[in-house]
């Protein structure tokens, strides 16, 4: 933004004073008594027209229209000769124009740059993660003294935000939750979030939710086929399980956090996916070990799901369309097609539980033509030091993850058998991957000690 249009500066401000942000600008406007020429003028005199994204250059002037001229114009004679000729030919005239700006004119970043200390301007924290009506910041220590000021500006400038919070400490390793400080707005962290065509309700302070992972949720869900079974080991409030159920995928969804489990049950009900999603509240290790039996129990309780298919028939003589409703049954399979392990801090360490997954029923499942070994989709971080020289390539980082997988499942899994997807970089030296591989037969049927 041109400095002329920037906000007034007050680097001593600690409490937001909206009335401070007032500015009067003396500009020039090309007044058109005959506005039919205005469009041609705008097209042919681009370099002399005000070009500020947040300002409309066409304005009302004395019952007609005018075009605001560039902000650095000091006097009409400074216009390009061609522009002056156009104005004369269109019967237009240049007049002074006063524009008054207030707090509502400037964006979040503009206001924060006007009040934060100069040594903090390189990385102004105007971005945030959002869950429902809550904006969640993760302020660095140097910004924390200005947290309430930052929070209030974000609240003012984003109509859909009603609460702004800041993460105080690191994520609790057990439930992936963290203490928060209310910076601005109402103290209400019970949110409703829409994602993947579903609605989710939860208390943001008691469960893990990351809206930045919505693309990853959709990517994996797209790989699940209707009628398959998925084991979601760390399901949270259901961002994988509930949309999967919505598309006819059976899902055993587990989370250790009692609060996550509570909201998972609620979200299954809210989205009417109870026939396809079965929630559990177990430790991840117990869930993996017990999952074949848990699926078998569910399959015995609910062998099939009844579905309806509505088809339109031709129009009748009176012009109405007849609808045909066909009822059919979807069988619940006996075996998992996929396992999802979205706990990037530690999911890899749970892979050893897949050793001997089907060891006790090897003869039975091998004789079953329906049996297939599942795909495992495991999320993980692979952090490296910024001092490491040369900086490791993505292939090198992936091979480090692969080596960990081999060790954990105690099997020489070929590197080529692993499919890596870079989900995002949570820090310059901390990439997050999803690594997918088929559970090897030698691992699945290994006798447990």
C-alpha cells in the first residue's frame, strides 16, 4: 500500500484505540459531467488512475461520476499530456477530492504494523488457524506481551471470528491438547466446524483439531472405497472416520482421549453415520492388537447395512416423474482394507503392534478368498538439524523414516514398497509425511512372543 494510504503509527500503543486511526487525504478526481466517457478514460489513462486494491477508483461527484487520480499527484499539470487531452476531449475536469479514512479501512496486517515495535515487523502474526468461531494463534515469546492487542485486531477484522486464543505451552503428548489464553472475544470454545461435507462439534480446549489438515483428510478419504473397512487408530473427533462413513466406508474409529471419544460419538450421530462408524475409547496399542476381533464382533452384530437407491423413471401421461426406490444390503467385510495412524509425533512407534496381527488365525484367513492384507497409512514428523550440512534431500529424509519402519516391524521392507506424501512443513526443518505401505505377510502372521 502506498505510504500515503497507510495508517497513522503509534508504537507505544498497548491497548487498542480505534479512534487513533483517522486520516484525511487530499486527492484529485477527474469529474465527468457525461459519465458515458468514463470507461474509455479508465482504459486509456491507467497510469494516472489511483490503483489501490482496497479503494474503488470510481466515485460519486456532484450527481455524476468521477475517477480518482493517482495518489502521488501534487497538481493537475503533473498529469501525462495524453491524459490531459483525454479529459479535455471528454469535457471532464480535475477537482480536489477529500477522502477520510478510519480504523475500518485498514486490514489486520496494516494496523499491527502501525502499533508493534519496529524490531518485530519482519514477521507480524496476522495469520491464524480457525476452528468454528475460534481463531487460534501460536505467538512467539516476543509477541506475547502484545497478545491482547493482536487478538483484538484479528477479532475486529474477521467477522466470522468471535474468540481469539493463544497457545501457552507445547502440546500435551498424551491427548494432543494444550493450555490456551483468551486474547479477545467471548470465552466460549465449544465450536462447530464444517469439513469434508460433514459437521463437527467439540470443545476446542479439550480435543485435538487442526483445520490445516483438511486437504490431507480429503486425500486419504478419497483412497477408501465404499464397502471397505478402515481402522482409524487415533481418530480424534472423527475428521477421517465420519466423512469416510458418509461415503459408505465402514470405520472402526478409536481415540484414547475420553473427550475426543465423547465428541466422536456425537459427530457420528450428528452426521447420521452410525451404521458405518463404530467408535472406541482404547489405547492405540490395544486397539491395533484387538482390531481383528473388534471387527469380527461388529460383523456378527451387524452383518449388513440396508441402503436405499432412488431412481427416476420416465414421466407419466400427466407429466409427473415416477420414482423407484430399491432397497439393497451392503455387507460388512471381515477384514480391514486400511489403517490410518494420524499421530505424527509418535505413530511410528505403534507399528510394532502389527506384528502377529493375524498370527492366531493364520490358517483360517489364508483359506478365505476374501482375505487381503491391509494398507497402513502412518503420519510422522522427521525433524533434522538446521546445522546439518549439506541439508538432507527429501529422499534422504524419507529413507530415514523407512529405516525406522523396518526396525519397528522387524522386517526388511523394500524402500520402493513405501509411498511417501509430504503433508506440510510445520517448521523449516520439520516436515510431516504420510507414509503408506501394505502390511507384509511375514509381519502379519509372525508368532507373538
